[in-house]
């Protein structure tokens, strides 16, 4: 198990969508690797903050600028 695998499997790990063997390998790695543990803990906290927060209203005109930028991007992608 290496750090790259942790990052690749992070979503599945957090969603508890892994087989028992892979989950055990990841947990063993996390016990030894402070950097990966920090990534997992920070990601969990970020998800909790996001899920427990209310959406902030967009400043006036922002929605229109975002839509215009998306339309421009889509036109370029189709060309």
C-alpha cells in the first residue's frame, strides 16, 4: 500500500465502498503515514462542513457571468 493508492481510493474509503481486505490495508497505511491521515481527516472535515452549511447567496451579476462563461466554454468544446 502506498500514498498514491490512498488518494486514488479516498472516495471509496470515505463512502465505505471497499472490500474488507483493501480497507484493512488502507487503515494499516493510515496508522503509519501522517501525511495520508491528514488528507483523510481534512477531507472528512471538509465534507462535514459542506454538508452542515447553508448556501451563500451569489453577489448580484455573478450568476449571469457564470452562465455566460459556461456557455462560452461549451461553444468552444463543441467546435
